């Protein structure tokens, strides 16, 4: 069957238009003055900078939120600690990061916070339920751990008038080096203890509820 010449002409015009349209829309070339320069850091996260000292949280009873969601929690939480975790990055804790006899916030960024959901006995001192800033004064053989009522702060601004209690804990040297500063509650025979460890040093603060 012979196709009329008029129909062939219409088909040819239609294909040519589609080709031209594709050249315009499928692969546009932007003008130089219309291009936007993006800050590399903003491209990673334009809303907030990515912190190299991530925030972490430890509960007692251990892993309480997981137990709650699994419907296996036997009782409400008793304590938790919230802190940011600095890491060594090839350094040694003393004297490249911390100095003996100098107050330290037990972490990075915001002040480290201890929340007691119930009254507790820490070593031999009774402490009321509530929120506290937790910081330390490290030394070679022992650390002084301090609870303060000066909460919701950035960094550490020691104010002895707001100190609630002080505790002295012994230093234990380990045979390994821990890259990230770590704080975790651990169950003990008598109740619990808050383990604080970094590099080859660890200290433990006992709790009873």
C-alpha cells in the first residue's frame, strides 16, 4: 500500500520537532551566572554541624528503654547519665587532653548530666532525686567526682556554692587504651556503679537505691 506524500511529510515534521524538543529539555546547559555555590559542610548537613563527639546516654537498670519497649522492664528507671564522647585521635589523655588537678566536665560539649529518678546513696552520702551536673577533678591515684545543681550549661563553669556532693574514687589502670570516653552503669552485687573510662584509666562510682 502506497503512503500519500502529504502523510510522509507530516510524519517527518513530527519527528524533527520531538528531536529539537529533546535537545532543549533533556540536557540543559545552565548559564554561569545561574549556578549556586554550595558550602561543602552545608552539603553534608545544612541544618546543624556534624559533631565529632557524639552524645550518648546510659540507664540504670541497664538498657531500660529496650526492656520497656520489649515489655520486660520490671520497674521504672532509677538513674541515667547523658554525656558527649570525646575521643583520643592519637593523643594521650594526660597531659595532651586533660591535666591533673583541673576540673573536667566528664565529656565534651554540654555539661554532663546525671538524672536520679529516685533518692540514692552514692558512696555514703544520700542524694535526692533530681537532675545534676556531673564533673570531675582527676589525679594520678584518685578522682574527685562532683554533683552540682548548676544544670543546663555548656562546658564547665565550676561554682562551689552550687556543689551538692563530692566523692573520691580510686583510679584503676587497664592493659588497653580506650579510644572513646565511656560512661555506663553496671549492675553490682550491692546495686550499681557508674563506670567512667578513657585511654588506660577507669574509675567507678557506687550507687544504692
